[in-house]
């Protein structure tokens, strides 16, 4: 009887082991399948970028290089002027840090202003670093390169706080700005005040969303020019266009002309 019981237990243990092995095989097969699908949904991580050193040393950009490497003479020219920079994740690095550096060199107070951080719904599958609550992400053309801390959020600022506002480009940054109700309201109110609004590269589409371009002359990155026309603007193919309280430029190569146009407007 004992032998029969021992054989029965051994058989059950053996069957259990077989079942576990089969389940493990199925689990491994499922994991292998999922991995094969994930591999088909991804692509190699090779990214086109635009390092600042590459931009400044590129043939034809000698004037841009000189703009940054020629010491500013009058460091009090914009003293007392307050400038807000409206920016979000995906701003073009040189288009924000370049003018910010220049205006601060001239003595201006410059604040980086970002939309209030609102995490996306969990089902979107996005992962934000903790610093996204206090910083915004820079890009060089298509490659994320770093983060900068912002000073205020768009729901905290008032028109009376600033003499000018400028918006850098970057293909993602304007899309993040144009859907923010606080950003759009601030731009509309700022425009109504007659104070300076400056936008470079892709940034003029934010002005289109604010519905302030009808009848205005301006420029912008080439693939958004049709959007600017559709918003009622007259697009000019120039490095910088000034129309009343509006200054616009096309591309990072125009940063020097753009910055000097803002300087000129604020000192007229």
C-alpha cells in the first residue's frame, strides 16, 4: 500500500513538473512573440541634430559667429527692460539661449515662462522625469539635449510685468504652447497693449493660434509659411520682418538679426 502511495505521489509530482514546464514554455513563447513585435515597432536611434558649434562654424554663418563672440559694449543699454520668454518642451536651444544671453548682456531682466505642468493621462504611455515640473527640454533640431529651469508659469504673469515677449522656435515647442489657454490669453492681451511680441522659426504659429496675424506682415520657418498665410498674414522671405509691435524671423541662422531687431525696437 505504501509503495502504491509513493508511486502516486511521484506521478503527481512528475505531472506537476511537466505542467509547469509546459506553462513556462508557453510563457517564454509569449514573451518571445511580444519582443519580436516590439522590435518591429521600434527603429535604430540615429538622430539628426544641430550642435551650436557646428552652426556657428558653418560656411556662410560668419556674421552669426561674430555676433556671439564680439563682446557687448553697452551692458546697460536694456537696463530696466523686462522680457518674458514663452517656451515649452521642445524649444530650439540656440533660439532661446542665444537671444536670452544677448538681452541679459545688454542689461535686461529676462524671465523664462512655461506653461503650468500638467501630466498627460496615464494611458498615453508618456514618462516624464521629475525635473519636468520645474524645467523645459531643449532640442538641437530633432535631438533632445538638455533642460533649463523656468522662472514662472504662464498662469502667473501679467501684461504689466513685461515690456516685451519673445517665443523661440523648435518644431515641438510651439505645438506645446499653442494649446495652452494661459499662453494664448497672455499673447492676445499683450498684443492689445501694443507691446513688442517677437517670434522666430516655428514660433509664429502660436501667434496664428492667438488670432493676431490678420493683415500683418511677417516671416517664419518655411514649412509653416502656408499656415501664416491662412491666418491672414502676408509672408515675406526675409531674415527678419518688423510690422508695428510684431517682429518675426525664419531660422536659427537669423538669431543675430532677430535679437538686434528686438534691441532696436526696445531702444527706439
